C-alpha cells in the first residue's frame, strides 16, 4: 500500500505530462492562427504536420517520404491538405526542387518545438510508473 506522498508524486508527473502536451498543441495551433486571419476550430492533422516538417528539413518530398515510409505523392498530398487547412502556400514547387515560403519559414521553428515537446511528453508517458 502506498502512502499519500506516492500518489501525489504520480499525480504531479501526470500533470506535468498533460501540461506539456496541451502546451505543444496550443503552440502549433497559435502558429497556424498567426499565419491565417480566420480562427480555426480544429487541430491540424498530425500526419500532415509531420510530412511538412520532414519535407522542410530535407528540402525534398522524396527524402521526407523515405523517412516517413510513404510515397512522395503521399507527402505531397499531406502538404497540400495542410496548405488548405492553413490557407497559405508552404512550398514553392520548382522543377525537381522545392523552396520554403515565408509563411513556412515563420511557423517551422514553432512546429519543431512542438514535436520536441510531444517527444518529451511521450517519453514521460513511457517512463510513467504506477
């Protein structure tokens, strides 16, 4: 049987995990809200955000597709869906090359922070003991 201090410790760790997770989603939502003048009512699709971040990091849909274990066409579709969601163009598509738009460069650092936060929250969850 555990004492109240052990329960308090577990509750605090869960509270930290929950706070971090909420903060991640809010920072991503705020980044996209700042790029778009209309208020969004739903969160962006996480798979589209992952595809965008990978494509931006590699500056290639094909390399992003390899990393995500999907086809380059799937990455392109995810990014187009994210562009529709945000109401902005994220990449200038050139002949066999892509280039980040100003909007993409503006939100990318916050998106990366959000993924770091999500990874930290997932690690805390994995180490959670009852």
